[in-house]
């Protein structure tokens, strides 16, 4: 896992011993002290306080305090919202990955960090805090014959739906990020080493970059590429749906911070989101392996013949071959765009059925070498720690 947002509902679960570190300075009020307008307010919160310590030597979660009306609307409640990178809290870098056995370490580090700025929280309150956003992630150390640029170029060719945006961002220093946006979830792919080596001015976490670079230099990763996949779940309702589905629980079950440390949960979320991308019929075609056109034709013909040796099967096979080549060579979204620039897109379901038929006939053919390597790494889900980096894998 990487970045999480947790919420702790006060006032008894946390104490602020230095209110002057907040902007504006944190002050508490009783319901009787509210104005008539505030007592009738329908806003999400009445007041918002930002933690802004003058200096902190270490990684510090981003902390906000919200003053809100209680559900009964007859009392004032205070909510602590904390956003932090779990591996950076533990290790001050996110090349190292956090284990499912690290919950107590994380809680201890969180208590220590917030205690250093006058916020006292018990461990149970942290473990049982509401998980309102989470990014699960996986780093893959690419072998030298597989380039990050190849992986991003191939993944840029996928399509999910009309409401999903696939965007490739390029930095001036040559870094590239692929974002696949879909409302409350986001898939992000980039080179973790290149990201760490970017100029500090482009980093949100400027204070931690030296620690990340020190790890890169110590383990001689400057000339290596680390493929990083982040699956970002950005809304509490989506977190509940995704986590509870993975855990086999009722969809509206409360999701606590400690739940994300459930064995195999992060792997399940990564694989579900990854397979939901690459196993879509159009993306199976877009990510097909080596471009041997004759082998592709023979495979499709032989598969079609198994389903029936008549002329209809042959026509289906030839249509499937043409679609498979068009999508493999030009990408799923670009091929669809070209088709609908000539034919009426109102009948897109016909194209969808033909793409599904084509994907069925290419079943058994491998993904490209790059995608296959990443897929295997995700299935293995080997923890990247200092021992693994020491081996130079």
C-alpha cells in the first residue's frame, strides 16, 4: 500500500496539546456557542484547521481538523483527517514495500509522528479509524531488456469505456506517467526511480526525496527502471465497495485502517484492477504478443474451425483477424475511433460483439513480453525490501 486517508472522530479519541500549530489556531466550541446560522448549517463542516508546524525532522502526515455538526445536529464534533504514505512513514521512501505484518509498526510510527507535534492518539483509535481513501501499489524491478517506455506505450493502447480518460504525461526530464482516470478510481503507471530523481521543485514531498535518492544510490538503482503501478481508490463509498468485495463482506460494512493489512488484500485489489484492464476483450487484442501475422491468422482459423467448419465460421474468423490486427497495431481506442469515423457509432454494440468474438478466437496467444512479465510479477507479488534490493534482482 502507499497513500491512505483515515478519519478519527473525536473528541475522546484524540487530544490536541498544542493548538497553536494549527492555522487558524484551533479553538473548541460547544453547540451553545454557535450562531443561529451555524446551528442550521448544511455545509460539510463549520470550520477547518490545518496542521502547520514550523519545523519537523522526519516524515509527517498531513493533518486537518474539521469542526462539524453531529448527526443529531445538537452537538459539535471534531474530526481528525490524516493523509500519509505508509511506506514513507515507516522507511521515508516508497521503493521499500510495506508488509501485511507491519500494522503495529505503522501505528507506532504514526503515534510518534503526531505526538511530536502535540497530537495524542491511542493505538486502537488509529487501527479502527475510518479508511476513506487508499492507494494500493506494486513495484516491479524491470530486467535490462525490458524498457519502461515500452510498457507505458503498450498500456496507452488500452481502452475501458467512454467515461475513462487515458492520459500520458511527459516531464521535461524525460519522465513519463500514464494515468487512467475513471471517476472515483485511478490507475497510474510510472518509473519510480525516474520519479525520485526528478528536480525537487516538481515533488510534493520535497523533504523526503533525499532519503529516496539515498536508497537508489546505495543499491545502485540509478540505471535501473522500476515499473510502479498504483491503484488509487479516492472515495469512502468506493473504498467500502472494493475492500468489502475483496474480503467477502457486506458492501456497506465499515472499513477500518487495520483492514488494509488483511493478508492478501492488497494483492487481490491489485490483480482485480490489473486484470480488469488487460483482460477486457479489446485490450486482449491491443496487448497481443509478437507481430507474426501469419501465426495470428492460422491460430484464429484453427480456433474458428473447432467451433464449426462451415462458411460462416470462416467469415467470422476473417473478420476477427482483421479486427485483431487493427486493434493490435493501432490500439483499442484509436481503432474504434477510426471505425466510428466511417460507421454510425449508434450501433456500437455490434462492434462490441465482434471484438468479443475476436478475443475469444485469440485466446491462448500470449501477451507481449513486457505485459506478460509485469503480469507474472503481480501474480508472484514478491515484497520488495532491502534484502531483495541487496541481491540486485
